[in-house]
């Protein structure tokens, strides 16, 4: 379990992957996992579709990582569109696969979810899911955190109080939303420690390797773009190879600075790209 690793105080390296949307792409996903596991991360987290739409695929990949690759798997679990019964079924499936680590999330509201369904949901917050999971079996629970504040939080202080509540409910580590300005992360972790949050906080780093990422992933995250990165985007927007190289170099620079500041570990959003991930890991 990841909890055992945390107790050693080791500075961890971890990756995030996602299940493919199409069944025909599923076989290739295991090859991607093989290549990422060869980079010797301490654990690999596996994302979960909105409302649990890909929960079975999440568990299949997490089970492969855990049992075939012998790398700790951290399965994402969202609750916004879930019932207690469906969560319990997922827990049973996890137990069968030997997966004992969960990143507990509220998740985004599915587009098909009506207002009536949303307002009567069985789990309102990630902490509600954590409380339920704590009743089920021995687990390592992780939580999400937001260096630049969750977009729904009224203010920074409120968002930190929610994070503290997650820790008190059972989160033994946190993984941050992606960010590109390290100073934001340092301010955030300083503030978290000041209110008594003691669990490891892993900075989430995503290399920008294409313009599509800027328009899709970055805009959804709401992360601020520092001048150094905006200059890269402006200079190489019509030069995809140069943009990829500069984006990787920017991520490497971020990670080196984070390591120099003695952060608890590094979590890389791999976008299922083992080649890019290997270039970063080799450089750091």
C-alpha cells in the first residue's frame, strides 16, 4: 500500500494515466503501462470517467499495474454520479484485484445528470466518499488539492479548509491540480502547513507538448500561464516539434526547481505518453 511508502518519508515519483475511451484501444493501453512502469515510479494513478463511466476500465488497468507490473496502483474514484451501492460494487471489484489505494474525488457533474438527480445525490462531497470508504476495508486514501484554488471555492482560505477536512476524514496524501507557476505551489503549501495539514502534498506537473493541450486541458484546469510559458506558446505555436521540445524543457525546469525546494515528491500527468515521460524522467 502507498501508506506504507509514505511512512518511510521517501520523496516519491508517480504518474497519472487514463483508460482509453475506445475498446479497440484497450490492448495498447497495457503496452503504455509496461513502458511507464519500466521508469520505476513509486505508484501510478488511473483516472475515472465522469460519473464512473469508465470505472470497469479503471479497475482493469489498476489491477494490471498492481498485479502484473508489481507497481502500486492508485485508482481514482468519483462520487458525484454514484450511489452507495455502485461504490460498494467498485470496492468489491478493487478487493478482487488487490488494489488498496484510492484517490477519492467528487468528480465533475455528468452532462446527462438532471438537476433533480444532482440535488438528491448520495455523496455531496469527496469527504462523504472518504467517510464511506473508511468503513469498507483497509485503504490508502488520497485527496486532490488546488494550488490556485478550486474554481467553485469562494476563496483561497475556504479551499484550504476543505483540504484540511479531507485530511481529517482520512486522506494520507494529496495530489495537486496541474500548475505552471511554482511560486503558486510554494505559497499554497506554506499556507496548508500553517493551518496544520501534515500529509505529503505532491505537485502535479503536465508537460505542454501541443497547442491542443493549451486549448483543452489547460483551459479546463484554470491554471495561470507564466510569461516564460506564454512566450514558448507564442514563439512555437506553428512549429509543433519545437513546441514539444520547449514544453518538455519547461516541465523539466519546473521539476528541478521543485526538487531544489524539497517538495514531497513529483507527480507527472503523462497523458499516456511514455516517450515524453521518459525524456522528463531521464532529465531529472
